[in-house]
């Protein structure tokens, strides 16, 4: 296979060797031209874990790091992103009081922050429910999110947030209050209107215009690697294929592709992306 001439980076992808295609999905990514991925922690329930304390997430984090090592053996660079999915809160409400859930999630995020400080992960993940919830759950979720932002500021790392479809403009003030650089708060599954750094689903039609305008942004597949939801959200080949499609039709040039897949993630995450 001819080696890729430019790096191709998926900013938000899950690989699950137990419940998904695992390394076969990684091979698809690589064969399509993919070179780097930000490997995001899956929810605790994906690992068969029902957390009752923050330490219960250690197995989730360790599984993510182990998977990243397996991916690297396939010739793809994987940067682990560790954290707590915001849906964990509503998932736990049927068995635990909200105050206790909030503490579990904050404790788990603090543990994830230690992994970042040790150089075992490059960023944190959190957010708030992307579906309607009661005010008390939303308020609690925002407190957990604020803790995640403060942790990211303390660790000097980026934070990916999973939240409602929309600009999430209020997160800007949260970041400013925590003295967290706003450009290092990445809105996963973003829309162009967000004032945060958008990670755009690879097939989004706004990508060429945003990229050509010099917008700080990334591309993602949000591939879930779940055998019960094959191909969701879009497949592991998507970021390389949509990038190649844009290059072939001339909607972006190689310099712009380099900016999307190398310069931007290097600036956001403080990593080095090389072929």
C-alpha cells in the first residue's frame, strides 16, 4: 500500500475489541488512509460496569489505554481521551441519589486527570445530557462539567464535551471562569455556530468553507464500534474517505488538509502528529 502523503486524524472515535469490530475497524481506518485517532473512553456500561464510586472507572480507563496500545501495534497512532460520559448521570439515577452520583462522576474525572498528568492520556471528556432532563439533573451535570473544565485547566490539557445540539455558548464563560483556554474546549459532534472548537462529523457539508476560512476545527466519525449498532454514527473509514473526496473535488487543498489533520489537533491537544 502506498503510504499516505498527509496525516488523517479522527478526532473522536471509539474502538472496542470486546463488543465491536476492534482491530478490524482500525485496519479499515488505516487502509482508507487514516493515520491518527483520538480514542475516547466508552461509557461504563459498555464494559459491564455499574459504578458506585469513582474508582470503578479505573477499569474503563485502563481498557482504553490498553486498546490504544493495541491500535499502535496496527500502525495507527492512538491518543487516549479519558472521562465520564454525561449520560452516566441519568443511567445511575435509578439506583443512587443524585448527590452521590455527582460525587462519583467528579471523583472519576479527578482520576482521569491523574492519568493525563502521568502522560497516559492527552485530554479529558465530559459534558451534559444531549436529551431533555429535569432541571436538577441539568444543574448537577453542569457542576460536573465545571469540575471537568477546572481539571483540564489544572492539567493543561484539552477537554472534549458531549452536549446538546447547539452552540453551547454558556460553556465559554465556564471556561473563562476556570482560566481554561476556550480553544481547548472541543465541542464533539459540533455545529459551525459554536464558539468552542468544533469537531465536525466528517460528512458535514460546512467543513470545506470552515476550513478554507482558517477556522480552528477538526473532523470526527464518532464511530461507536458496537456490534449491536454497526456503522454508528458513521464508519471508521469516514474521516479518510471524506477528506480524500474533498481533496479530489478541489473543495480543499493539501495545505488545508494538513491544517485540519495536523496543525489544528497539535495546537488543541499539545500532541505531535507525524507520518
